[in-house]
């Protein structure tokens, strides 16, 4: 090809059909731009200069040594030849091995007494350390350490590859592209960053960044290129989010201002405690949004137990005061029932509007779930369409077509990550004008993730726990190494119950699954099982609620009132168990993660989490938040068979080491490596973030957000920035841009 390709040109025109097909199928690389943005995952420096005496096995090294002797040998009855060259640096010796016809040429170069640098991977054959087909450069007598340093420090890019298309083939393909662009001085590359922004931030020009990321001479080159390319990703993403916020701000909405001496004031007067300073501050932010004539889009996040539900309820009551209705969408029936129960308890007679004994300012609070009986469901639907019910709490059943509202003013989504964009939009479309939106997350999110994943929402953070909350002590119980620790754990549970308190036991599995499912659950093999400390790469099935409850009832906790709770129970049965546990009629609740969020029983002080290594860090923190909600101290015991040195144990130690949910969410993300924070799995499209690390690049993301807001405010359609518009179209196809809507 004698012309410079465009960034959106298919790779088959440059590299040929077969190569392009393999790259598309196995690496997701389709266009010239895709390949240019396929950055090296690391750089081999041909190793640091290493003394022969210190050579580590299986590592890429570079040595400076002198040829001591060289000998050509035959094998396979004289059909094959190999050259063996012994080199020494005074600290030890090493054999270089070359096979085939190239051995003869090297024999003429690698003469005894010649000095050179040799780079390759160290292996052992016949108890002799060797380098097989090493790269080398001979040094003449004048060139000293400077030439040696220059050779050793050459940066060799190593690309993310696959077995169908090895890294060296990628290097060659990228090289082909770079040569084409260099030949024309990169004149067709359009730069998405506005010139003023690039210059004010002292960032590289785009051609220079591509050149230095793919063909660096020094580590400084790589850093310079990465700084620029991270900015591209952060800025384009933040422009997309800023445009989404700008578009939302243009939508009309009914302002919802609370009235004096209304439902909200009556509720506040009932509260047996005062709001924390954080709750007051966040409520002020929310009510300011609700009073405007465009829809609120706000993320409410905070520590486990920081009182998010109370803040959300006050917003809902304010909207009811203003003549609207409020809907709370919960991810599970257990949580919807729990919210309904706790909200009606907090409101008292204020939740009985229009009913005998209800307060004058009250409203009706209804529950709507998929498994409700027909008469109750019909009544709930009627209360919503007539406006009799000011507040509805429900599951995805709220989204169904037959659900109609009188005047939907506010949607509160609990546990946002469990809902898809379609579900959120379906509920929002039930208002005559777009309702205000408040999204609550159950676990804290690092600021950078909030700015990326939830970047279309304004953020409010609750970082204070209400007064009267007790600290929670957390300990890891190594059940395999020290079985007596597990016996002591059950003694502690019994002591808590005898002291008048209650306990949870959490298991990863229910226990009524078919045999095949159990096998799958326990069949993690290879790296995953070895990482978690499992024997021989084979794991047993996770412990199950039904099994553990039976064992405890007839063994360690015999004589105590033990009940089970899991998602496959009938709704009435679940509700009955939760009511009896809340009323103190159950001592120990053995449950799955249905109790993960929203369950509030202040008398529960102990929690034992079985197979704790099978849960994520944030999930463990969320579960732990179910205890210590009253005046008595909480205790959380993490039972695990993971080996002491395993990453799984490190995760558990992190949870035991801090109660700071923001810190744990950082650890969680670092260990999972966020990949595409826009959720590759959810959106089904390839990652747009290749260089940016959401956890590490907080300053870049914050600065990019600031610049993006300014750019979009001045030019919402980006008419004056066509290159940026093109980059936006390329990086954010329709599917991903819709995913941004979800947050």
C-alpha cells in the first residue's frame, strides 16, 4: 500500500484477509485505529545486566561476557548440527546454543576472546545453564559500558496476544502500520484533544505518542506516551458523560418542593434521634435538585449502615408533600419486603393515610412484588393509579406494563448495579414527564469509579455512621489449619445468644440444587483452585444453608432456635422468618446472601460467614454491616479453608483489617482489575479503556472531567471539534453509550 490508511480502514486492506480475520476473531481488532490502540502490555528491556553467577532460571536476562570456547557438534547420526559457545564473566559460565544452518555463521563471529552482550531466557539442559538462540551484540575493544548499557536497555514491546496470533506477529503488524504512517509524516492522523487543552497540559502530540508507545527508546518515552494516551481515553469518556448530563439537564421535570407543616415535617418530628451532619448536608443537595424544573440524576452512596434509606425516605416524603408519588425499586423480594417493613415502622401512623387511625398528613405506603396474591396486587395497582398511595416499594414487578401511576415524581433505585438500563428507563417512562432519579449503592465506590461508571450522575456521599452504632470486630477463622478455631467460633455464637442477642450464619449455596450444579460449583480447576488454596486444583462444592443448619441444630448449636432463609423459599415463608427473627423469636438465622443489603435487626450481634473466600471483598463488607447496628458490639467471623499464603486469605485479611468500605472497595477493584469499567460483560462490546487504570489515574480522570464539562458547556454538539466528535463515535458505539445511561 502506498498511501496512508485512515483510522477506520479495515485491517484486511493493510495486512491481508487471513491475518485480519484472526485478529478480529481472537483479539477484537478490526480497524487500523484498533491496532494502533492495541498497546504493549509490557516492555522487555532485554533484562537488566546480570552476573552469570546470579542467573535466575526461566527469566529473560542480558549478560556481558567473553567467549571462552566454541564447538560445533553433530546429533541425530550427523543429520543435525549445533553450536555450543561457553561464555564467562569471571563470576561463572554459561552455554549459548544455536541450531541449524545459522550455527555456521555464528561460529565465525563468536570466536574465543570476543566480548559481547547476550540476551535470552535462561534454561537448564544436562545440569548446565544455557541460553537457546540468544540475541547478541559483539563489543569491539573500544566500546565499553556505554554500548553495553545501550544494548541492555533497549525496550522490546510485548503485546497482549493469543495462541492463534503470537506477540511477535503483532509486533510485525504494528510495525507495518507505523512505517506507513511515518512515510507520510502522520499527516492523516486527527487529534481528538483540542489544541489549547493539549498545550496547557504539556501533552505529546498524537503521532509522537503512538511512536513512543510502540517504539520507545527509553522508559521516559513510554511514560510520555502513556500520559498522553490516558488523557485521550479519560477525556473522550468524560465528554460522553458530560453530554449525557447536559442532555438530561434539558429535559423538563415538575419541580417538587416540600410544603411547610406537611408529611416531611411530621415525620421529622417523630424521629427519636437527630440526623447526622452528613445526612443533613446530603438531604439539602437532594431537595435543591428536586426543586428544579429538570430531572434530578443523583447517586447516593455511603458506608454500610450510614442511613442512606432514611435520606431516601425523606426525599420521597418531600415529593409526596408536593403532590407527587415516589417509587423505590429493590433488587430482591426480601429487600423490598424489608424496606417496606422498615419504612412503615419509621413512619408509624403517617404510613396509614386514608385508613382508620392514620394521621391526617399521612399517605399510603404499598408493596408490589411479582409473587403477591391477586387481591393484594389488584388493590396496590388501584392505589397507585388513583394516587391514594404516595409511596410504593417493589421489585421489577413495578416495571410491568399494567402498572400505572397517578403522578410519578421520584424514582429511588436501590442497588443500582443489579438493574439494567432498560429497567430503569421503563420505570422512569411511567411519569407524564421524566421523574427525578436517586440511585443508592449499597457499598462505597472509589471516587474515580463514581466519576466513570456513574459519571452521568451527580454524587452525594454519606461518610458518617449514626450515633449509637457499635464497632465490629472481624477475625479470620482458618478452619482447615486450626479446626479448634471453628469450634471456638460456634462457642462465641452460643455466648452471644445466651447474652440475649442473635446471630447470622451465611453460606454461599442453598443446598437443594441438583447434583450436576453442585459439581459445577465445586469444580474450579487449575490456577483458580490453586490460587484459593484448594487441594490438587479441585474444590469441594461450597457449603450450603440447608446442610449447615441441620449440622448446627443437631451439634454445636443444639438447643438454640435455628431457622433458614434463602431466595427459593415462598415469599410468605421468607417474610415470616424475617419477622420472627426481627422480633427475637429466632436465635440463629442460617442464610444465603439474601440478607446482604437492607436487613436491619439491631439485636443481631454476631455473624459467621462460611467459605468466606468464595465472596468478594465488598460483599463481605456489606454482609458484615448486618451486625453491630445496635448499642452492643458486633462480631464477624470469616471461616475459610484457603491457605495462609493464598490471595484468597489476603482478601480476607484485608476485610478483617479495616472497617473502611471506601478502602475495601479500592482493594476489591485492584484485585479484580477493573478492565473496562463501563462493564464489558454487561454491554457486550470490547473495552474502550486500554491505558487508563480507574484506580490509579484519579488525577487524570478528575482533570479530564473538569475539561470535558467546560468543552460541552461551550459546544454541546461539538460542532467546532469534529476530531473529538469522530473519536467519540469510534470509542463509544451506540451500545456502550446506552450503557453509560445505566451508570
